[in-house]
């Protein structure tokens, strides 16, 4: 049997300027480590953008989708700390998706992230084939680090407190990590060509910091 696909939680949001200092302190001093300590979690990373619809982005990598239905995760999700509850309510236009990670190409982490929403009409296997072809075509390009396709799971992608349920589309997401801005621009051009993405939908993020489970003393 094949091992299960890795999984990733995607959380994007805005926050009012008056709350940003405490919001960032909560993320950096409590929330990331709290989540990475859960069984099956591999890493968590924070990103920030000056142009995307959502200023802040968090990516949480886990061994499989089962990690998000485990008793440990569900308990943590339902019983947030007081600090977490405060900052979850502060999130503006939030988006939460739990996704299978498919069509991984490359390795490592790049400082320049591109997140491109794709069509909801495509099948997972067909889109994964296209995403893998994109990565393979791009892997020798200067500045390319890695790419993958995120396929949202409808049951596990429970919305955040302030998340709008009106026209809530669970769109597949292509993630591309690069080491510099020129590579990111080139990656977007190729992704739009091979995967029928729309450049105006793309979100550009810069890595703030990343935490790995293996770095923590349990």
C-alpha cells in the first residue's frame, strides 16, 4: 500500500492595525509551537504579504489528513486558549483549508511563496498530473525550490469564527516556493500557461519564520 499523502492546513487572514502587535505575538509565542507539538505535525510557517487579499498566511504541514481528525487535534481545535480565542475573533476575512498535498516536486523552503487558486471543475488526479508537469518543467530554473498541489478536504476544512460562508469555494491551490522574486514571477507565468491559472488571483508571500517539530524538546 502507498503511504498516505501529507496534509497541510492553510490559514489566511487580515487583522486590524490596532491588534497586529498582539496578534503577531500570539502567533509567534504560542500558536505555532502549540500546533507543531500535536502528534503527526511536521512544521509550521508564517508568511506576510503587502499585496495579497490576506496579509497573513500560516501553513501547517502534517503527516496525513488523519492528523486533523485525531483526538489530540480536535481537542485543541475545540478548546482554544483564551489568547487564541481573542485573536481568532480578531481575524478579518479569514480562510481556513485542510488539504491533501499532491504532486510535490523539489525540496527545501523558499523565501518567496506564490499561492495560485485553480479551477474547482478539475479532477484531483488530472490536476495533480498537470501540477507535477509544471514542477518538472520548472525544476531546473534558477531560483525554483519546490512546488505542490493542495487539494482541500470539505469535511475537515471547518470555517474560522469570522469566515464568510457565502460563496465559500474550496479551490485547489498551487504552491510554489522560490529563492528570489524573478523566479517567482517566472513561476507564475509558467503556472498560468500550464494550469490555466489567472495571474490576478495569485497571492505573493514572503517567509517570516518556520518551526519544525524536530526542533522542539517534547
